[in-house]
C-alpha cells in the first residue's frame, strides 16, 4: 500500500510539473507602433481593433484613451464616449491584446505586454493631438494596467488617469482557499475554461445591457484557468503599485460592487501617497455597481468625469467625492473579484 501511495504521489507531482500556465507573449519588435484605419499596429506587428469618437466641429478640448476590463472589449466605452464627445472631448478605445476581436482572443498575453501596448498607444495618440491634454481611463482590468504602467520607470504619457473600479484584488487580500485553488488549478489544468455561472453576482443593475453582453460574441463567457492566474498576477502588481501613483487621478467605485471587494479597494486607497484634492479625487457612488459606466445611473459618473477633465479644482457635481470618509469607516459585503 505504501508503495502504491508513493507511486501515486510521484505521478501527481509529475502531472503538476508537466503543466504550466501559457502566456501568449508578444513577438520581437519589428516596427514603430502606429494607428490607422485598420487599427492599432503594435510593435510586434499585431493589429488591435480601435474605436474613436472625435468632436465634429472644433478641435478637442481633451483626449481620453479607454482601456476595458477582463473578458470585455472596446465596445464598453461607446455610451460614455458619445457623452464626452458632446462635451468636446475626443475618445479612443482599443481591444486589448487577448480580448475582443483581436488575434488569439482568450489567451493571456502577460502584464508586460498589456502595459507596453497602453504605453505605445498613448504615445501615438499624444502625437496625433499635440498640446491637447491626454487622459488614460481604465475600467477594472484596464485600471490595473494603468496603475502598473504609472508605477513603471516609463510612466504613461498622460496628464491624468481615471480609474473606474480598478482591479486590485491581489493575492495578499485573497482568502487562503482562493489562493490555493488558483495555485492548484493553474498547475493541474491551466487550459480548462471556467465560467461565472452559479456565482450569483450582480455586476450591474442595467439588465438590458447585461443581456446584450450575453449575446455579444466578442464578450468572453468562458475563461482559461491560466488567464485567471494572469489576471491575479496583474492585480498583485496593481495593488502593490498604489503607493507609487502620483499622477493626477480620479478614482470611481460603487458601493454595490460585487466584483472587486471592498477590502482590497480600501487597501489600495489607503496606500496612495498623500495628494491634494486638486490632484486626486475619489468618488464613491452609493447606488453604483461594478459596471459604473454602464449602470442605470451611469450619467452621474459620466458627468463627473467630464467635469474633472475640465476643472480638477472643483468638487464633482454628483457629490460622490464627499462620501469617501463615511465609506472607509463602513462595513459591507465583499465581492468576488474580476
């Protein structure tokens, strides 16, 4: 019996050792990145789809680059971009590597690749609109990408960042069994695809929008285990980078967010370096869910974003930037991560 158990244990260890997460890293650089009608041509030649919204009559007062969340794509920014466009602000969004209509969708490209793409895209758009203030907006995973990029030796070429429910649920704030499940899963079955069915989470109160996402083939419904592992790595770095976020920032979070937990969000906010209100505002929306920019009450965050871009010195019109102290002291339900 002992021999059999030893053999079985050895076989299990060999199985674990034989499996490894796959990272679909970029190829070597072959060109200078650029944007044309076909999309964003990255340094390694990969072409990522791009959407843009430009004011018709006058030059833009500012430009926003929007980075979508995990398993989402550039379409997430259509409605807020149209609102900003009417306020004289141009907007761009691209399908991040591994998502949407880009090549190899579903394969995790690695944090370094996501950050490099954001940095290159920002430089290209900055050159396209010289002298115009440029802002990077990231939702969930997109916010994490921006945070990591801003903490790097080569920050983004931006005048400020807008973080919408940034994905900062790093392993340091996960329960032990969550860390264990991720550790085992990525070593035993990294290629297996999982879904969020049965979790009973509510990402938004906009049911019509959620149904549309369910019917959209470019929104991923199943995720490889190693992609979840890659997202966890990104969130680790994002949470750790909070102490280095010195750029002017607008941070938005919904009290009813069931995706990104309160605890890591609070830890992230408390890790930020001191900054005057003119350089940083944190907005807490009492009726907001994770998909703040697509909730039924999304007009309030849109207005706040446009207002902050126009004048960072004044309080937000929604008053959501007055709720932070109360929210930090309050207890509430935890989310499940995204």
